[in-house]
């Protein structure tokens, strides 16, 4: 989970992905959980890049809702539909 100190970092990451890859980049965001080889958080940040990516993936809707509630709803719906059988 994230806290008030790491939330701005996560929002910035989501916005960068949105700028570079659009909505589909957030909807289809993937993280390779076992590929962590980082050296910890960058100066001034509270999360390492691996933890930041994992936290964004697992809390995508809540994080995106911080800056665009309609987009967060579309992401939630896309993930819901992907989870339906068939």
C-alpha cells in the first residue's frame, strides 16, 4: 500500500505513463515482480523504482483517481471486463 509521502511519486509516475503511452499504457501496465535489481529509492523519493512500479500496478485506480476520476473509472471498467469469463 502507499502513504501520503509516496502518493505524489506514484501520481507522477502514472502521469508520465499517461503522457508517453496514453490510457492504454495505464490500462495494460505490466510489472515484472521478480526482476528487481535496484539499489533503493532515488534521492528525495520514498520508494525504490521496483516498489513504485508494483504499488502503481496494484493501486492503479486509486492513484489515477487523484488526478483524473473519469480515467480511473475507465481503467477500473477495463480491468473488470478483462476479469470476466469468456
